[in-house]
C-alpha cells in the first residue's frame, strides 16, 4: 500500500470533520450580521466560534462525527484501481482514529446490526465508509477524492420521493418547500443547508444529491436554489428552531437527466448547521 | 446571563423564564435513547440507589459521551421526551438538549418545577468545559451509558419553563 495515499486521505477526512470552508464561514458571518432574533444570532455566533476552535485543534465540529461518504471524480487518463480503493479505505480508517470519530460501528450479524444487540465497536476506525460514488470529469488528468461526513439528524429528516410535476417547475418547487419546511423545523440543528438531487430513480436522485453536497458553493446560487432558500426561510424556524430569518443558509441542487414521464424523483437532505462537512484532495 | 450550580434549588428553577440564557456549572448526568428508559424504570420502582443515581436538583444532558466529545441529540425522540415527566417527578430540574417538545411535555415540566434548556451542538467549545467523566451505570451501553461529567460554564437557552415554550408560535 502507498503510505502517501493513506496519509493524504486520512488528513482529508480530519479536515472534513473539523473545518468550515471559507464560503461557509462567510455565509455565517452574513447571517449573523443581519439576523434580528437575538437567540438565533447567539446560536450562530456559537456555531461559528465552535468551527474556529475545531479548525485550530483539528478536532470534531460535532460529537456526531458522521458516516464517511466518498465521492470520486476521474478523468479519462486516470484509473481508480482496486488497490487505490483499498488505500483510500485504509486512509479513512486512519482518519477516523485521528479525528477521532465517534466509535459507532455496530457489531454482529444482520439482525444484531438492526436491533443494536451486538453492541458497539470501540475502535473509531471500525466504521465502514459508504460505497464509492464515481463520476467522470472533463479534466483528463484529474483524480479527486471528496470525503463527506454525514450525520444522523439529517438522515432522519431526509426524504427521497416522487413528485408528479404536472409539467410545471413551480409544482416541483412547491413540493420541495412543502417537504423542507417541516424537515428543517424538526431537525433541531439549524440553520440548514438544503441539498437536493432530481433524477429518474431513487438511486440517481440520491447520487445527484451527493454530487450537489460535494460541489455546492454558498457564494454561487442559481435562481432555483435561491427561490427554495427564500421560501423555506419564510417559515421563521431560525437557528435551533428558536425563530428568525435564517432557517436555511443556502440550497445546493443538482438537476440530472429526466424521464419522459409525469414523475420526477426528488432526494432532499436538510444538512445540519455543520454540513456539508467535506474536504477534497487530488490523488 | 443567569448562573446555576448543581444541585439546582427549587427557587433558582422557579426564577427561570423562557428565553433566559443560563450558565451551568457542576456535576451533571448524561443519557439518551438507550439508557433513559432504564433510569425511568429505576425511578418508578424506587431502585435508583441500586445503580448509584441521585436525581435531586440534577441536570440530565441528552448526549452520548465518546472520544469525539459531547453534543446534544434531539430531545424529541420518543425514548428521550417520554422521560421528561417521570424524571422531573423524581428530582431532575433541567433537561438539556435540543429540538421542539410537545405542549403536554411543557405542561409536565411546569407541574414539577422543572425546565427544558437548549444547548447549541458546539462540541469543540464544550470539550474545554467538560472534565471528570465517569460511567455511573449500564457500562455495556458504551457511549450511551449513564455518565456523570463535571461541566464549567455550559451556556444554554431556557426553551420551556412555567408552562411556556420558546417554540410557541
């Protein structure tokens, strides 16, 4: 195994679990400077201060350090071999031990893993990452790994379901907002970042949602994304549900190819106040 | 800012109002989905002393305790929110977590002179304010066991007190 790859991946995972990106910090600063609700403003100041402390100490942003998800972009002159995939997984294991990740791998057979009767593995590194998601890219020489750390709260409130669009974008937006408002309110850890994928199947919509989470930028918002953010913010949920105008900081959406049909599959994840926790590295 | 030290007195709790920002110091308990139903059963059976637990004037923080630190989980999960009433009747003065709770839970808190406080999920900040971590009972639950921790200046907002809730629209 190449030590250099393992080291790069481990460091990237630690960065994903401990660091706000600059666009994320700026989104918080803007929200803090214009939020009128004193409680929500206080919460957002605490979240930003927490991020600065976590970045300095290379420690977890949140005690739910999340499940590692791996997004890989491959140009046509590069190859993702079985060996490289094993090195990446080893890097994830090391990164989880270094962060440290919350030891939350469930032990046992199928039934024991469902009802949690087999207990927890004490090794942070025992937490298996999700399957690789691989996309081709135009840059022929690129092989980029993005590590995303997905927490449990947004997984509870996420929804992947069909929308009968009635040949109207407005219908799709209305349904997304209808689903997002209660999801954000019940999440607890707002302000959220809404992440959306729209595709032809549950698998494709979720893959697109993951891509939106891996690539989204708080400084770049399409009209589609901006409208959803503004409409969900009308709910006045605010930070931690305490009221205020920043229930959502931004929306990251990825709209894929669509089926000749009256249905669109929409995957929606209300990312918590620390997400998307992500970092990238070129391998 | 109102400063509270555990064990918290009945008078201190009675003086709290929704929206107050409080600073909490002293020893507190931690527990969540897995252990709280067991503690409720001990409370109702009168066997808390058997597991070395004294709830009088205490705070229960809805968190796991692990190498990654501490941080609130959602207090409106079934097993957690259903513990508010029974634990308040047996001495808990403050339930510390996050998320909107039901009106009937707000009422139960008021009937027992107890409150619900919301703490931001700021694990990196809480790390430097947490020490003396020990497992009190049910060690087989690992990070979800009942722990006792010493906290210094945990800051939280009172979200439900005296029959009112910050989540009331």
